[in-house]
C-alpha cells in the first residue's frame, strides 16, 4: 500500500505543478491552450488529490501514525512540492 501511495503522491504533485504552470505561465501568455487543457488537468488533479487524501488516511490507520504526522502529510498535499517532501521524508522512513 505504501508503494501505491508513493506513486499517487508523485502524480498528485506533478499534476499540481502542471496546474500552476497552466495558470501562471500559459494563461499569461494569452494562449488558447489554457482553456483547452484547464478542465482535463483540473479533473486529473482533483481525482489524484482525493486519492492522496484517502490513501493517507488509510495508511495513517494501518501504520498507526500519530495525529501530528498524519495532519502534516495531509497539509503537505496543499503545498507546491509538499507531496514530494512528505513522501520522501516522512512516509519513506516509516516501517
């Protein structure tokens, strides 16, 4: 289950960064591409975000994480690069 969580964490982080890139770079360049990829990219990120949160909750229960650690991992999902950091430094080091 940790391996699946690792994959979801990386995909969620990548989709988050792609969404930011679309919002800040492509939109400001006034490209039509912005509107074409906004919905599919947003939908993919939304699904991956929900999967990340659900998997984090299941792992917190399965691995008996402290409430503080579980909340830190959940908060990391709303920060850019947060899922990469949390997966590498908190989840990877656990049994």
